[in-house]
C-alpha cells in the first residue's frame, strides 16, 4: 500500500471531519473527559493543553467544568467545527502543527487521546513528545492514549472492519508492515452514494518502546493502565520531570 509520509496534512477535511463529529455520542465524550480529568489530577481553573484536539469535543467538555483549555490542531476544518460549537468561547483555539507548542512551562496538564499519536516518523513523534514536555511545568501530567501498541494492536486487528457514523459509512482495510512497524490503512468513505478513498499510516510501538520514548522526552511514566477491551486503547500517564 502506497501511503505518502505526509498523508495527515490533507487527510482531515471534508468527509473525514463530517464522520468524526458524528462518531462519538455526548455521553461517551463526557465519560472520556471524566477519565482525562481524573488522570491529570488537577482542579478546575488549571491550564490544560489538548493536542491535537480535532473538533475539540473533550476540550469543550473540560472547559465547561472550569478548566482553562488550549486546543491545538493543524486541521482548519476541525478547528472551525470546534469554534462553532456551544461554549467555544471558553477554549483558546490554535491552528498549528502538533510539534509547534511555543508556551514553555505554561500548562498544568496535557493530553493526547483517541487515535492521534503515531502519524509521524520516529524523529517527529519524539519531537512532539519533547514539545509537550517543554510546554508543561515540572510535575505536571501528560495523558497519552493510543491503540497503536503492538501487543494490543495485533491481538484484535481485523483485515476489513467497517463502521457507520451518522450518514457516513466507513470501510477500513488494514495492513500491518512488520518491517516498518507501521499500520497502513485504506479508508473508503461512502455518503449519499458518493465514495471517497484515502490512505493513512500509523507507527506502532511496543509497550516498552513507547515508555522509553516518553522517558527520553523528559517524562517519568508514573501510572500506566492496561488496555480497555472495549476501546482497545492503552493509556499512559507521564509526569514532566525537572
């Protein structure tokens, strides 16, 4: 499968945005925001970084609870959806690359959840983690959630699963390349009789590799939780060290 290395630059627009804003119920968003707030371990009023934020569903939920949230994403369409949502004025929206976080020591916590980590190559993924660390005050927590842990991923990977979100149907064709440790994916979107095909790629790390990457980026992994059988997500809680 031929996937451009910069596939993510133009992927998150059009039908992809339409699908994702319909894919998660308000109830699930509330549960996920509860989990993020609990893992961060900070009180309302704390400055929190959501990167990348997509349409900001969790950022909006946390802002409603009184957290001061900065939400970063490179997709102008995703940000526009977030900025049009109820309560958007409570969030500071930033259109920028996830590695471009020019706020040294500003935040009391940060999170990257869903399926948002591992798009880049190894050096760039490490640069993202270092940028998050630099944006956090010492002792602040970073919540990283990803399904792209090899021991987790290969236990449930299906070759051609499909989903429906609102009026969008999505068929996925998965191909795991063990020589590159990347999951290459062909996405076929069908909406109102129209078909669009896009391709993406995610770096899959072993559990040990990702802990080592977090440590090398200036974090101590203080709590790590086993993956959920329901979501197949693995959660890491890392503390920014001096």
